[in-house]
C-alpha cells in the first residue's frame, strides 16, 4: 500500500512539474523578452510559432530563387520560352510542323543569347553615401564612380541603384582605358525609416534582349532616416527633477540617506548604533535610513495602431521618445526605451513580447527608432508596463507615450502597473489639441499639439 501510494505521489508530482514547465516559457535575446503564458496552450502556441518561422523561411527561399530567375530572363525572353513550350506541345499533339519550327527558332534564339552573358563586365563601380544617417525631411546625398579597367574602350551603358522599393538609374558614356565617370545622386528622405541603398548594378544583354546578366558592384548601404527631435531642458532641472525629487518612503537599516533612530533589536548591526542617542536615553539606539534607489527613466512607446488617429500622431510620439531619450543619455542618466515586440495575431492572448531599444549612445537609440512602426500585432501598453515592472525594478520615472485615441482607462491601467514610489507622466500626442498639463490621479498627463510643446511643458512643469 505504501509503495503504491509513494509511486502515485511521485507520478503526480512529476505531472505537476511537467504542467508547470509549460505555464511560462521566457526567452531573452538581442534586447527582446518573449513570454508564453497559459498551461495547455503553451505547446500549441510554440508549435504555431515554429510553423510560422518555417513557412517564412520556405517562402524566402522560393522568393530568392524566383528573383534570380526573373533577373536573368527579360519579358521578351519569357515570351520566347512560352512560345517554345506552346509550339512544342501543339506541334507534337496535332502534328503541326509550323509550330514545331517556331519552337525550334525560339530555342535557337535563347541559345544564341547565352554567349552574350559570358565574361566579366568592363566597368568597375564604386558607390558611397555622404552620410549614413539623416533627419526626416532632409535629403541624403551619394556618389557613384564608374571606371574602365579594361585595355579596350568600354561601350556606353547604364547603372541602376535600388533605393528601397525605388530605382535610380543613369547613363554611362563611352569610357577610354583608365577613365572614370562620376555621378551624384540625391535620395529624398521625407519620412522616418530604414532604407537599403544599393547594390549598384550594371546589366549585359543580347541584341534581342531575351536574356540579361546583372553585375553587382557595391555592397548594400543602410540609410537611417532618424525622427525629428528637439532640444529639451536638462533632466536635472524642471519637470523631470520635480517628478523625481520625491523621497522614497521605504525604510531600511543600511543606506546613505539618514531618516531616524529606534531602539536596538536582536540582530541589528553594532556599527549602526547611534551613541549620542544611546547616551541621552540610556537605551541602545540604532540608525534607520531611507532606501535610495537607482534613478532610471523608462520611456514606453505605445505601438498599438488603434491608439493613434493618424500617422502624424505616431510620428510625433516617436519624436517625443527620441527627444526624451537623447536628452537623458547626454545628461548621463540611466534610461531605458521600451516598445512592444512583434506578436503573431493568433498568439496575442498567450504571448507577451517586450523589446528594449539601444540607449548606449544617442545614435544607437535614433537608429532603432528609425525602424519602429505601429501595428495591430503588438502588445498593448498596459501589458507592456507590467512586463517592464516584472523584468526591472529600477524605474523611478516613467514616460508613457501614446496617441489621442488612447482612453483614460488605457492610461490609468498602464500607470497602475508601477508602484506608488514611481512617478508617471503620460504624453498624449494630439495635433488638434492645445498644449496642456493635468493630473489624472497620481499621473500627470501632457497633451502635445506639436512636438515643440514638449519643451515648453517640461520647462515650466516644475512651477
């Protein structure tokens, strides 16, 4: 009886342990924290995520193969291939000799086009950007240098430079040996983003342009279009200092900030005995301190597209995060910028994902912000702030950046995730509102009509 009972107990414990192991699975890499929650759904969600990654990998491989084929065969070449296939099928099926002859001609033309693709290109192309990062609204400049490195003349040609989803092309004149041609290009950078520029390519084709061969001459350059930022008051003065100036109410036995004395209790360290108070009262008295914490500014950006009424609001929110983060980094403050990680639609109820942007340098933060986009498959801001509190307890001041469509309940739920000793400020970007500051419980709400309102509100906030 006892042996069977013990066996069942161990089996139950093993089953319980197995169940708990699927209750929460957490993985952290490259600044991203992802969690699976739920008991039985954990395995199915993990399987779904694996299937999604596999399907994306397969689709990428097929797309790459198709892209290589399309880069070699021109529209005229596809017409020749279709005519060769159709002529062969119709000629064999119905005994039509004319179609067979047409198919043979199409195949012969394709075979004659192949030799024109052999050999190396006479050009050498060098491409560079003047700056690999610009601010939205400015133009990026670059230069392409084409050289003839052959002993013979290089015939006129064309150089193509892919810019994001667009294409910049220009004509190359006849070049003698060791001569070069320079061409300046201007890349419009109207909107924030990350754009791949290049590689610069030249193409070689047969006289009938059935097939072509592209030569890639330069690596892909990444152009970062940073959000517009403004200079705001230093984090050691004004509104931010006012929010962080409150003393913590947590009492500890050892720290720096002296608070009071109390009677000695068993286990207290003797080095904390306050001898002057002991001499006055005739009873051993020890020091008490107010707990000091690391002062960390957490800036949380809401990526839920339902929180914004327009793209203008979201761009203003990204600029506000960049302005606050850059100011804190330059002031030497501890700062962390938080956004939602990507979550598939089918797993939104079971997966939470938090991403920390780089805050080691202003350039790193602005580079990451250049690629941030709002979407539907993201974690809501209340969930995001709860994840932040679970993963880090150093926050002393939190900025919650969102749009005009976010409700008061949404903001309150996000702010309540932080403890009572954390100052919370919500920044609402609404181009149709007047700049204002109001209290919502213990949260201060700043309404921005334009980005420059952030500087004014922070400057006068303490008064």
